């Protein structure tokens, strides 16, 4: 069938359009000034260096907001002498403390501050704030009970004094601030440990924080009684891992070393385990024996 003149023109137009499209990239490339030079390694390093400098500049600018001097300026010196026992939350906040810090300090003041030593021991009271107020305080009595500690029973018979390793549920419940809940927790943890070796171990008990500890510590004494020890030459993996300070991996390591090298000659040989560093060893040593 013969192609009409009109169809021939249409086909010719399509061919011209396709040809033009195929040559368009080359035409554009010819009119664009591209450099054949490759970017050198040195140029890349310079670019990276400039980027690092800009990043460091902004990092320093951000750190300025938290500058130590700015932190110190947050706290203010009291305008006059004051009794810390009578300060309210708003008063402490005027000195620069946060609301939460002020609430904790006020709560501790309910049992009495008797010297600057009591204030200095409050962990939520920042040192810059303490340094500013320490010369502006006065106290109704000079004796400190918050900072007082003893390892012997109190000579004051009217004062509750409980042996940490020998006290019963009833004994602990006589201490203000310790009810049946904390009494049970203290004795349960004592049994798991095999006995306490210092009073600060109470801080390891759930819900006994520093505030609670400061409330009860003067009513508890520690008499250095011997604690139950675990034989590292005889104890099974299960026995070792049941101790609060010894994880399953540590217990497994102690047993494996014993099986490979024979019985331990000294307790400190458990430090052959990569899992037992010096800090961990000091913590578990009182509870281990041959």
C-alpha cells in the first residue's frame, strides 16, 4: 500500500526529532566548561579540615552556655546571717538552688542541722552554693548529729541503737523511718550477703537512698562480726552466682580457672579472671575463703 505524502512528512519529522534528541547531550557538553582536572587528596583533606574547624567553632560556642563560671554565677550569697533549719523551699531557691534541690534540703532540715558539716554532706547542695553560704549560717546548738557516726552502741539509753548484723525485725522497726517494709529488706539483704561489712551497704537496698540513709544511720551500729564466706575451692557455680556481688559470668570464670589450674592457694588468685578487677575484688573479698 503506497504511503501518502502526509504520512511521509510525519515519519520524516519523527526521524529528525529522534536524531536531534540523540545529539543534544553532545551539543550541551560542548558548550559547558568542564575541567578535566581531578580533585586531589590534598584538596579533600583541606575541605575536611575546614569542616572540622567549623564544627569545633560551633561546639565551643555551645559549650560556653555551660561554662563553669556561668554555673557558679547562678548561686547567690545570703544577704544576712540565717538559720538553715528555718529556711523554706523559696528561700533556698533564692540562693540559686533548683526546686528539687530545695525540696530535698528542706526535707533534711526537718530532723535538724547543727553545723556546717551537716550542710556540706548534703549531696544535692552544690559546692559553689555551699562556699557562698557557709560563712552566713548560725545554729541553735553547736553539736552535729548528721555528721556523727559510731561503730559502738550509743551510751544514751533513751536512744535506739540496733546492731546491723544482729538486729531483728522488731529492733529495726523501733527506728524512726524504718517500718516493716525496710526492716524486711535490710534483713533479707543481710541474709543474701552473708552479713554486712559496713553500714554503707544499706544504700544498695532498693529505695534506701542517701536521704533515707542519713535519717537512720545514727541509730545503727556496726560491730565487725564475721560474715559468712564462700569457699572458692569447693563452691559450685550455683552457690557462687547466688551472692549479690557475683554475677553468673564471674562465678563461671572462678570455677573454670579452678578446674584448669587446680585449687586456689590464695583468695586473691580469683583476680586471674578478666571479669574481676581490683575494685570488684575489694568488694567480694570479705565473702570469699579457701
